[in-house]
C-alpha cells in the first residue's frame, strides 16, 4: 500500500520548498496532495540574497493545489510537509490548517517543516512546547515564543518532526522525512 503525504501551503510558497518535496514524493511512488486555503493555481516565489541584507522575492512558477484545506481529512494521510516562503504567514491563521497540523503532531505522524513553515506549528503550541526544531533564522523568536528550543543547525530531527533551515537543506530534509515515513529504497539492477 502506497504512503500518502499532504503538503499544506498557499500563494507565495517558496518554489523550491514545494516543488522539491512534491516531486521527490512522486519519485518514491508516494501519493502526494497539495492543499491550500482554496483549491486553485498557486503563485510560487523565489527568495534569494542578492544586494540587500535580507532576501529578495521574485515570482516563480505556478503549481496547482489539488484540494481546499476544508476538504482534507488528515486521518487519510501518513505524513505532512509544510514548506516556507510567505505562505505560512497567512496559512497559519486558517483554523483547518491548525487542526490538520495538530492531528499529525498528536498522532505522532511524520511532520516536515522547512524555513518559514515553522510558523504554522507555532499556532498549535501545546504540541511543540519543549520540542527542539530549526527554521529560517528570522523565525527563531516565534519558535521560542511557542515554547520550543531553537536549534541552530540547518537540519534537525526531534521525534516525528524533521525541520530544516531553508531550501539548500532540502536533500537532507527529504532523506530524514522519508526515514520517518519508513520509505525504504529497494536496490535496482
């Protein structure tokens, strides 16, 4: 039986942080659903450091969400990924997004959060208090305000949560997420 992974995001999601996990799941024959506040074509963005002390943002590729958050039953999924970008800033205010996230944490299912994706976890504080996680450096105050310990490493695993700093950490992030999901790579001849 194939595993099922849910990606919760919205407009202004960091392009690499949604495309990379989505296609990696498909490569592993994992059924993957992208859900957003409304089912629609999402505008992704590209963040990078150019000539400013903070990151810049440019529009990137479009990607379809497959479902509205309201249509998601989290019990149907084995794992959750929350990418970064600016999407988590408003997705975290969605009550259904909070319920979905709480379900995965409460039931000890694999949760992968990268970059600003951690902002969604801060809205379900009782499940992250006392936990260790990393995120994009600017999210440290929110992580600590939620009662979690901010880890300065670019990749960290604490129980069922794998957290990553930013898109350059995606290879290790997905490797650790797949370990939590118990995806085994079979040798091919």
